[in-house]
């Protein structure tokens, strides 16, 4: 199996590590309507991934310590392939998919960040704190979802009119525009408004040519400066397009890698510090280099291609969920495309506040895009 999926995490005095897990993986029946819930490791035989099923659905949840969204999708496709085989359905084979019968290539489970680390490159500079919306009402750790299904051709036309990509640029621009409206209501004084930024994960496999199944993602941070004044949507779109191009520069990415690897793995005082000391330190680093710097997350897994004559008639929908980063940013957006639809899932810790989702979807409708809404919220108003 690829990427040591049969692994269990251990806590040692100086570090956490993965070791082989010989226990039988557990397949869970879906219970409840909230995705990305807490892992009960004992009930999951210690595994860092969870496979769930319901009457018409197969789902995979996993930790970033194992892989990223692209790696998880590759593994899910392999699960579907083997499920079809054992269920006596048509023999399904994904083009360029994983082959469980072949020993993984060394690059498949290698760590590209270690290979690309260059001590001579200056570390990526830190940036100022971003705007974090307060939101209304209570919140908890159950992931409430509002799912917006869009017509691919319509959103493609709107993005093309502005020379934007769909997921990374057009939807990011809509997200920033919606957050700008919320900040205007919350902070009337223009000079007091903070930067609004998004964290946009980038799949580095295509940029650096590594075929690893480990987590190989860095983040583009794109945004606007509302203290300078109100941004029209097309102004935001221009900013996002330029910033996304810059973020994919190999030189900038190598600088990020230098900062991340040095801070976490190659500084002796940190490497050999006890885990009891590292845990709060890494939480501070995560806040300072992560949550503090952006106002939200939007992740685009791209278009899911299934074997047309075998699965497209059987699989009616694909979904992608991303648990919110934490208490500073209580909403994340996860985007996936399948057939003629794009699904945007708003994953939220807010119990009742859906103002961001409403602004976002209202803009899409006013821009000429048909939106179909579904939710797992008990209050569906």
C-alpha cells in the first residue's frame, strides 16, 4: 500500500514518529451528518485515516501528517477500484492510478521538502496580522456545511471574461469580496481596517516534478488592503491573478521551504527539545506563520476524472471537505469539480452565523451563475 497507510503515530520524548501498524483497518458506517469529526484512535485501530460508508457513499478522511488532498484522492480512487472488484462490478482501472500489486517507487514515499531544502536561500519573510471576522452567535467543533453546487460552464465563462482560473482565482476573488463587505460592517473606520488575505493551497507536484504521495503542499497568500479604500470586484480579481502568479515562482517557494524546514526540523535546539516544550511552541509558530496571517482558507482539489464507460454513470456526485483551521478562522472553503458541476463546500464552526455563505452565493447569482444549495444544518433558514 502506498505512503505507509498502515502507519500509527507515536509520541516519543523528543519527537512524534510513524511506525508500521499491523492492526486490521476499520471501515466505519457513517454516523451523523457532520464530516471531519474528531478521530477516536482506539476505535480506528490507531490509523491516521478513516474509511466511511453509507448506502450510496464512500468517504475517506485523513490527517495531513499522511498526505494532502491530491494524495488522499489517489488513495480513494484505489479504494473505489478495489471495491468495484470485490463487489463483482465492472473491472475499473484509473488511468495513471496507484497499483496495489506493484511495490511503490522510492519517490512515492519520499519527502520532497528535505530534497529541496537549500540552506543558502533566505527564509520567506513574515507578514503582518490579517483581518479575522468575529462572527455572530455561538460556535463549536462540529463542522456545519453549506454546499453550493454551480454549473461549470457558467462559472467558466465568468472566469474567462476576466482572464482568471476558476478555483484559484475567480472563487478566491469572490471570497475576498465577501470578506471585505463583512469588514466594512464590522469596522466603519477605514484606517483601522486590516489586510484581508486568503490561504490557497498549491499542489507542488506539477511545479517541481515530484511524484510523491506524501504531503507536498505550500500556500499562496493572496489578498487586499482595505485601509487603502474599497476594492471593486474586478480590482480584487486583478490583484489575485497577479499574486497567484508570483506565489508559484520556484524561488519564492524554495524560500518558504527553507523557512518551514529550518523552523521545524533543522534547528538543533528545537529538534532535540522535549515534545512537552515543542507542542506549545509549534502552536505559537502555527499561529504566527499561519492563522494570524490570513482571514480564510480556500482549497481547490480540481476536476475529478473517472473512467467514462465504467464509473461516470454510477457516481453522481463528488464532495471535498476541509475542516476549518481553528478558532481564528472558523470557516474554510473546499472546491471540487465533477462532470458538469462544481461544488463549493463551506465548512464552518459557527452554530448559526451564515452571513459569509449568503454574501458569497448572492454574488455568484448576481454574476449570472446558477447556485443550488444544500446543508447539514438543522436550522436551514
